[in-house]
């Protein structure tokens, strides 16, 4: 059941935000309300899975065959940028409130380290198609999970009496530290 | 805008990592040791400076609507070159920084400066801006990395990445008192939070003192 | 029209970028390859001492998942780095196959198995049966080090299969693992007999877990009593006894210090099985010795007696 191990480790043990520090920018920026957190998580999932499949296909069918592996970074990031544009158009058309609430962070998914990371890992870890899909879904699930938990905590945090220097982002970092500590306890799962 | 002022801002008032919260992914992940922090910082300085130069050189001919993908291609190319060069000439550092070298592409700082500054200013100013921002970011990484390494292992060291010669090495905290948590994600977040709070304190103090003097706060 | 212009511009930028990148890539790629080989060069040189140029083969597929590195010794053959799991720990070795499909080198890089047992794969008794073999011959496992040697042979076969596939050699499957013939037993001796009386085993350590007591017993065997070797040492056994039910749970080797190829014959399931469930209150219990390894078999019996009587 290696796929299951891959899935669980990507969601909990090597969680993309709390363990690998990827996707922190939206983590700090979008996570003030649970609804926008879930919306962001959904958008990232769509982009991550779509971009992973596209980059996987392009790498194995084109770059590898033509010995152009060094072009991977340029090609991947352009594919991701295009996918994000596509996602933006779709959300703007079908879910306008979400489009408004995500604001600038929607196009910023392009610079979300997590998306590029997954695309690169799929290649460097020599995943096959199924493993790629599982890894992309698991990583975005882990991202969404942490984003959602964090936003729930932050809704309360904003009302708490925080010391002045810590108000806003620093105290959020402390919360992230505690969450990372909690998730690291899951390390023995697989 | 006074170039020197701009240069200075990045270090404290508008520190990209601790005040603007940009480029966090590598900041937290790479800052386990001083060596790695410095290595990553220099890589970012190189990419940022050259990217700013090229974007500024091309600013008159780049079509508005397509500028972001163009900047992305330029930055991605530079990052890949840096990656290949590091793989060949500084192999140990390359292995230590791992996937975060290609991830420099999505470091918001670089795209941000290209869009906000280099596309609108001449080459000389853009070079200084890129170099300055890179230096400020490196300074943030070094701060984070030194503290974490000091607390987690008790000492600091620096190695020449090209030939592994040890440049300096010292231990000041005995090993019984080291807190290995600072090597972990939790320690990274906590150190970052503390530093961010400190920067906030500095910002507030400066604002109050400027207001008291009747000066403008920028 | 505007979109076309923009598209062309982007394509132009990408092409220029790609060109510059290809240039840098050409400069760095050989250096990177050289660095990667350098770390493995020492090992490769052991296998192909005459070869001077080595190449790393990046793309390889091993269904068994045992081959972890493939290298070409230009003009001489191929080398395969293989990792298998032995008795307890991973074993990493390098196998060299010459261009004419013969195994020319076998070097163990990492080994952490039971001393006296697992490390026999480094000795001529095993390597003589590996080097010189073709890529389709069978390779015998070592009796007494079955688990370790079988794992290594599996790894060797994985490498050979890759070689055969890459060169188009037909493997009709007549090779593979040659299993040793079944154990020959000799006469039986009682655990509490005179043979175990004269010389006794020594309990060196004892751990109790409820009713189960595990003894580490040192017991002199052939090497000490008759072999007359310079640094002859006694064998060490692990004897596990259930003191509530008064039966032997298991007996096994910790250290086999008798003659290689003889004493380790008893390290086989059919021998150890004889001890399982023997009633320690019954003083007529007996086991069959392994022919050709009588003294080692008796040393096992002595160890068991010492544990029982502790």
C-alpha cells in the first residue's frame, strides 16, 4: 500500500506548510477567515493537480525525449502561470464572491512554492502517473487542511489580547510553530 | 527617490522577510545553518541583480500585457543557470539547499522588484536596487540562520563552498544546553516570530521618535 | 494582431533564454557528471582495476528494486551497485560484468550481518562461486548463511537480468539460486548425557520477561576443543526457555566460531527445530547431530543444558 503511505506522509508527516515551509505566503495572507481558506485550498488543489499532470506530460513526452531537461524550470513555471490564469478566469466566471475574497492572492498562486515544488518532485522522485496524481492531491489536501485549521484559530486570535509587537503576523507564526510541533508528533504513522 | 535611502530601508524598516513577509519559504527552510543561509542569500543576490538589470534594459521594448510572463522566463533562466553552476562548482552547498534553489524562481521578492522597480527605472538604479534588496534578504537569512544554528548546535561555522575549506568554526554553548528544537520547523517559526516582533518594536519606536521630532514618517 | 505580436515577443525571449541556458548547461553538465562519478570511482576501480573511464548510467529500471546504481566501465563492462536486505541489515555490494557477459568483480561495500555467518559472503567460499560465472549460470547459496547469501544472489541476479536485457542475452532461467542439499543428520545425543557432562557451557547473560527467560551461553566447540586454532573461541548461542511451561522456546547462533563451512552447517532450520518445545524436566530429551559438524552440534546441546540448569 505504498500509495497510501505516500498520501499519509504528504498530508500529515511531511506537511507542505508545517514541515516543508512551502506555501507560507498565502498561509499568512489568506488565512483570516475559514471560508476564504477553503476557497484558496480548492483553487490551489485545482492548480496543483492540473499543473502536475501537465508538467509531468510535457517533461516525459517532450523534454526528456529531446534531452532538454535543463529547460524544465522555465517550462514548468510558464505552465503553472498559464494554469493559474485559467483558474482565475474560471473562478471569476463561476464563483465571483470567491474571486473577490481571494483578491490578489489568486494570481499569486503562481508564486506559491508548493505548486512548483510538487511539479519538480514528481520528476526528481521518478514518480509514475498514478504516484504523481496521488502526491499532488495529497499535498494540496495537506495544504488545505492546515490553511483551514489555521484560519479557524486566527478568527479567535484576532479577538485575543496579543502583546503589541506580536499583533497580526508574528503571533500567527507562533501558532504555526505550535501546529508544526503537533504535526511532528504524527511522524511515527508510517 | 534617494537611492541610498532605498538601500537602507530594506535592512530594518522594510525588511523583506520580517516586515514585508516576502520570500518566507526559503527563509524558514534554509536557515538551519549560517552556511546555508549565506549560500542561499548570495544566490538570491546574483539572480535579483542580474534579473533587475535585464528587466530594466528591456523595459522600453517589453509589451505591457505580457510583461509578467516575460519576467518569469528571465528569472527562471537565471535561476536554472545558478542551479547548474552550483551543481557543478559548489556541490555540497547545492545538495544542502536542494529543491530551494529552483524555488528561487517563485521567491516573491524577485518578481516583486522586477515589477515594482526595474521595469520603471534606469539600469544603474535597478542594479543598486536589486543588489540592495538581495543584501537585505541575505541579512535576514543570516540573522535567522545564525540564531538557529547557535541555539541548536551551540556554535557557528562557515565553509568555503568551492573547496570545502573551513573558514571559521567555533562553539560557545556546551552541548548539554543546546536546544535541538531550533533545527525543526517549530524552532524556525518561533525564531522568525520573535525576530518579526523585534522588528515591529523597532518600527514603532522609530515612528514615535519621528513623530515627536515633528518629522514625516515614511 | 496584438496577441500575435505579444506571443512572438514571448517566444523570442524564451528562445534567447533557452539558448543561453543551453550554453551554460553544456559547460556544467560534464563537470556534474565527473563529480558524481568521483564519489563512486574508488569502488568502481576495485571491480575494473584496468579501466580508466567510467560513466554513470542515469536511466535504469530494476523491477526488483535492488539495483541502486549502474555504471559503465568504458571498454571493459558494466558495474552494478546493489542493495539487498540480509539477515538483519542492508548489504550493499558492487558487481562487475565484463562485456563478454562474465562476472569479473564482486566487492562488498556495506555489511553489518552476524559476524562469522553473514560475512562469509566476502570470503572465497562464496566469491569463488560468483566470479567467473556467466550472466546465466546458477550461483549456490551458503548453507549456514542461507538468508544472507540468498539475498545477495537475488541481488546478483537482478543485476545480471539488467545486463542481459541491455545486451539482448537470452536468459532461459536455468540459472538462479542453487539451493544446498538437505541436511544430513548423524546419531542422536541426549541433552543431559555424558558428552554434555564433561565440558559445560557458560551462561554469560540472562534476561527475564515474565515466564520467558533468554540466555546467552558460551559453549566450546570444535575450534577450542580439537581444532587447535590460534585464536579459537567458543560458540555463543541464544537459548530461550519458558520457565512456566518448562519448555525450550528456541535456540539459535549468536556467534559461530568453529570452522567455516563445517560448524555453520548446523545453522539450519531443521537443526534448530529439534530443540523447540523440548520438555526441560525430561532428562531423556535428545537431538540428532549434523553429520560433519558433530562437535558443533554437541556444543549447542551443552549450551542448552547450561541454560536449563542455570
